[in-house]
């Protein structure tokens, strides 16, 4: 009888150690990602004078800016696409 009690205790402990944490992990929300609103892609061009160019992207609206050294110009393609969507 004593070995039967040990087996039952072992099964209960096994369920408590494995099944209960799995249920708890499944019910918590671990899928939240902290995304930034802007993404920056920069390329450095070497040589005697260091130049930088790249893109700045607004991930929520899709707006893009082209960066060259210290100048930022807005890309017009996204505005044209949005205007076409509004017309339709």
C-alpha cells in the first residue's frame, strides 16, 4: 500500500509541476510588442568627406522621408497613393 501512496503523490506532484504552469503561461498575454513609430535606415558613405543618406519611415501611416546629410525631404509617392485611394 505504501508504494501505491507514493505513486499517487508522484502523479499529483507531476501534474502540479507541469500542467499548472502550462495553464498559467497559456492564459497570460505575452504577445505585446513595443514597436516604435519610426524606423530609420541609414547608410554611411566613406571617403575623405563622410556622407550619410537613408530613409525615415513612419510605420503607422507609411510616410517616408529621404535623408541626405542634414536635409530631410518628404517622399511624394505615399501622398499620391493616399490621394488615389480617396478618389476611389
